[in-house]
């Protein structure tokens, strides 16, 4: 998938071809939504619909439609059995209007951004946005745009909100949702925690649209609306809050505005409250983050995607205790901030969630949580070392290895692990693996144990004729301990292949066991 970025162990020409034709996929999806194709199939009932029936219903050419349905089938959006087409599970869950997780509005909103993206070259020349709304646009048109935008963002927020509420086991009191949009994020907390109420803060032009959506839920009596410009130094609020939500707010502004927003949010936080920041960050899903950054560049006055490091440092300036970046399984991530570490511990953030991005910051390309049970151990690997490696039996390799039975026994004592992906030079990578093990140990994993890649290269002045003088930092390699790196990596969704030329890109992998 192009959203994962280029992997040097794939065909580079094919990757570029996939980049160039990525818009074909989005246009195919947009067309199905505009034709109401998925809903039409659903209307036929559980038996699905054949090509003739669909062509008649959609007023489409039967032959042309058949070719298009074959595309949607290959994308996994439709199923096809004999002569019948039916909606796949992903389509039923996200692309039918009756579904609580319907995403059609948000997807078609992306199509509306096409005209803006066509101005990218001009925006790069001008140094900023060039596609502005016309001066003579009416207030009715603006309200229609706001309503469409809120409806689209509501679809997205519903997907992410449940992920955010899961970090709290208990919550009561007042919630402040800043720049609330549809209010979906706050509403998810109201649904999960019945002893809460919410203040939805946004500009006065947006709140009437928000109120329409909120009134269709069971929670309007627990919601109040507060019109304010979040770029003002005072928001005009008279109380402090247990939870302050900043969802997709940081990326809408530049540094100076965000400094003010974060400072003002901190002023309204109760002593035992939590600030939750939900956004895109450059360290998490980098391709999507940088695409979003360019989208903000061509669509806003000065919006941008920040690193979590910048946001964390700004929060700390306001005397807050802050978590590292906490990854979600989607393209966004979270940062939590409180006035005391004790309050932070009430959030259900696992130690590994707190560890992943600090370890990645050491210098790894990827840090992937895996199960030790997925580590493949094989007699073949030891044989390959014994009969295929120049370092076999030498000091910088032999002294560090574990037998196959020792490796199996060690893995059996661990319930979690991190796969660490990096690159040469070997000495740097091995130093990074040691630093990751040390960091894990200092954060509470007293049994942290690392395997690195290749023969030991730590000491530049190593004398191969003398005993090791750096046993404290000596670690086994995965290969030397009978771990099949290729199969282990592939079993966990990574791509690794043998190299045909020394010019090809080398990948290094380490394994950090945690308990």
C-alpha cells in the first residue's frame, strides 16, 4: 500500500506506478458512492443483485457496469458469486447510510478537495494557499459548506472516539470539547460515562450545525454550547474541567496559535483533570501525516502537522506531566497531559504504548509490537551459520550465541516483544538496540532482553585474539541463536527478501523481549 511508503525490498518501478495511479482507486470509490451503488445492492436484500438488475436500476450500460463491478470486487468492496453481486462486510459497516459508522460523507468530502490539490504547484510557488472562497459567497452557501464539513468530520470522529474513550476506566464531571465540530468526540464520552456533562466550544457560526446533530442523540440535556474563538487568549469560561479534548485542533494552526491554545487549555484544567490531544503526528503513519500536512498547506491559512515532540514540549511549558505519543491503530495518535503523574496513572495506557515512540526516537525505522510466540526458531538457521558465515566460531559471534534449546526456553518466559527495524552501519544499529533495552529496563521491564543483528561490532578496537572486554554490552544475534529472521519478520507483516546485489538496501532487525 502506498500509504506505508516505499519499501526498498519491493519493485521500485511498480511502487512509482502505484503512486501515479492511486487516484484511480479513489475515483472508483467516489463514483460508487455518488451512484448510490452499495445502497442499491443492499435494497435488493440478502440475495444480492445480478448485473442486469443493477444496470436497470442504475441506468447504466450493462457491459460497462460489469467491468466496473469487477474492479470493486477486486478492491474487496463487493462480493461476486455466480451471477450475483453483494456487499462485503467493510461496505456494510462503513458505506451504507443506516450504519452507525457510515463514512460516505467524509469520503466524498475528500473528493471535494480535488480542486484544491490541483493548485499544489501554484501554492508551492506562492508559498501558501491560492484557492480562496469567492468574496461574494452568500451566508447560506457558507452554512451549507459548514454543514457538509461537520457531517463529514462527524463520520471520522465516530471512528476515532471509541478508541479514545477506551483509555479511561472511570470519568465524572465536566468535559470541554475545544473546536468541537460535530461534537462526536464529546458525545462518545457522554455515552460511556453517564456522570459527565459536556461544554462544546466552537465559533458561533459552527455551533448551530453542531446543535442539530446533538439534538438527534439521547444527550442534549447534558450538553451546553459556548461560542468562542479558540485563538482568543480568554475563552470566557467560568469553570475548570475534568477532561479537555483537543481533537484535530493542533494541525489546524501554526506554532504561535498552538502555543496560545495549549496555554489556555491548561488554565481551564482541573487539578485532577486530563487534557487529551488527538491528531496526526509526523512520527505516526508518516506518509499520511505528510499528505495531511500538504492538505493543510493548500487548504488553510497556516495549518500544519506537528511532531509529537513539539507538542509535548509546549505542554510541559505549562507545568503539565505529559505522556509520550500513544499510537492508535489508525492514522492518528494521542497525547495525554495532567497536572500530576498520579492522575496520569489513572488512564489505562499500557507500558508498551508508552514505550513504542521513545524507542523509535532512538533511531529505528519501525517499532512493532509482536508476540514472542510468532518468533520462528529453526535448526536450519544454526546450520546456515555453521556452514555459510565467515564469522562462525570467531570471538565476535561465537561467544554471543544461544543454542536453539536455550532460545526456545528464553522465548517461553516472555509474553510480549518488540521487533526493531533499522539499517547499517552495524555498530550504530547494535548500539541502538542496547539503548532500547536500557530504556525498557528503566521504565519497569526488569527482564528486558535484546537480540541484535549480525556479529558483534560494538568495539572499534576489539582484539579478536583476546577475551571480550565489554561483556556488559554483549548480546546474541537473532541469526546466531537459531531465530529465522526472514520467517519471523514475514509472520509479522514486514517484507524481507534475499539480496541479489551489494547495491541493494540492507534491513536490520532486532528483537526486544519484555516482561
